[in-house]
C-alpha cells in the first residue's frame, strides 16, 4: 500500500449549539424574568433588592461570557 492511502480519518466536529439547549435556555430566562416582574409588581418593597441582585447577576454573566469566549479561541 502506498503511504498516501493511510491517512487517518477525521471525525467531523459539531458546529454551533444544540437547538434544544437554546430553547431550554430561552424558556428558563423567560420564566426568571416573568417571576421577577411578578415580584416587583406584587411586592414593590422588593424592587430595590431585586434590582441590586439583577445588576450583580448581569455583571457576573458578562464576565462569564467573556471568559468562555476567550477560552474557546
């Protein structure tokens, strides 16, 4: 056999994200935002603490996203 016939077979790498994971992520985000809106409307005294936690969570999510993006490079 010639050496050119012995090439290793490469398995295709999946690209993108699974649509089911994206759908579940969207459902979870919608439920969390809906629960937050409900709490803010029914219990106005919780609006301040919920806003503070939302700010901290968004900063943490942004930092996590940047770290994940840099890791995949």
